[in-house]
């Protein structure tokens, strides 16, 4: 009987360990030996899956952003008003978003000088923008929002979300989920069809 292919599971195991260690130690301070120990594997196994630490960092970025991208269709097609959809997007998995935010800030710093990472972020945020734009279009079509420049509105939602995550990460924000929901409500109230 053939043995099952464990390579996908093993790669996932390594990426989860890398996420924990990078979040704890930072990208620069982390050594491959630490990731191997966290994953319960030998360093040689890590190099079987990733050519070096930079490759592992890039693959971790791809893995984390793919998790978001996989949810986009369900967010667009979810039941309820656009207001309800956006409130869910802003508050769903908020704890996880805030936990990995410091890791994303380290990725952003690298993206300033690494074209592959920058290109990945451009695609990632471009898809977020497309999703938010589509939601605004839904809101206009359903009579929730007044007519407006939907792309500018999509940028506004994206900027609000990123700003709220940054504020919650860097400042003590009591009852953060309620603050996020309040911010979405305030923005969308200003867009209501009169």
C-alpha cells in the first residue's frame, strides 16, 4: 500500500511554527533552528521545504494572505445587508488579525525593498479593494447607499480597516470589536441614501 504524501501537511506545520516564532522574535532575530525546534523537526527538514529563511518568510506571507483571499467570495455572497457584511468583515477573526498584525508590519518593511513582496501586497490589497468596491456597488444597487464613486469608497473602507488595525495594535483600545463596528457604522451612515 502506498504511503500518504505528508509534504503538504509538513509544510503547513512548518509555516504555523514559523508564524509563532516570527511573531514572538521578529523576522530579523529568528533563526531557522528556532523554527525547526518549534515545529519539532530537524533543521535539514526545513531546508528540504524552503531554500532559506527569506523563502520561508515569503511563503508565510503567501500562506497568510491566501487564507483571507479564500474568504472573499463568501463575504460577498453572505446573507444580509452590505452594512451587516462589512461589520462582519471588520470584526470576524479580529483576535487573529490583531495577533498577526506585528508580523505584517515586518512584512511591510521588507516590501519597501523587496519587489516580490511588494508585488504580492499590491495584488493582495488590490483584491481587497475589488471586494470592498463590489460591496459598495451592492449597497448602491440595493438602495442602501446613495450613488458615489465606488472605487473611492472601496479605498475609504480599506484605509479605515488598515488604520483601525494599526491603532488597535499600537494603542490600548478598550472593547476593540465594538470600536471597529462603530467606525463602520459611522462611515456607512454618511453614505446612506437620503
